[in-house]
C-alpha cells in the first residue's frame, strides 16, 4: 500500500430526508491509495448503520483510476435509498478532487 489521502465530498440530500434533518448535508469520507486509486475505507453520514455499511461495501476496493462512471452505475443499480443522488454527487466531487491531486503530482 502506498501513500493514502483522505477525501471528503458533500452533497445536499433531498429536503425532509433523515440525513438532511440530522446533518443538513450528506458527507462521504474516503481513504484512497494514491498509487493505484483504490478506495481502502469509506464512511458517510447516512442515518442507519446498515446503509453506511452497504455504501462502504459498494465503494471499497474500487479504483478511481477506472473513472467515476462505473462506480456510479454500480451505486445506482444497488443502492435504492432516498439519498442515492446525493451519494453520487458527493462521489463526483471526490473524484474531481482526486483528479486534481493526481495532475499536480505529475
């Protein structure tokens, strides 16, 4: 395992959803190995442990070197909670930041 970086991505969940009431914003945290883009750890501010664990299962082990679209497709196919769009938006924000850091290191 190479050098890792922690990324945080935010997105607004729909109004009235539990995540919005509890936190105001949905936040995802990812630990990423910058040598290969692999997501090593994942957490988020979803309201139930089962949702947090399920999200983590979906993203852990995925390499951001493969782009964001395959991960978003997998998320859309497997996660049918109300905050699915917000999870995708937060992942896109993290991916953009990941790409920016990779460019700076070249």
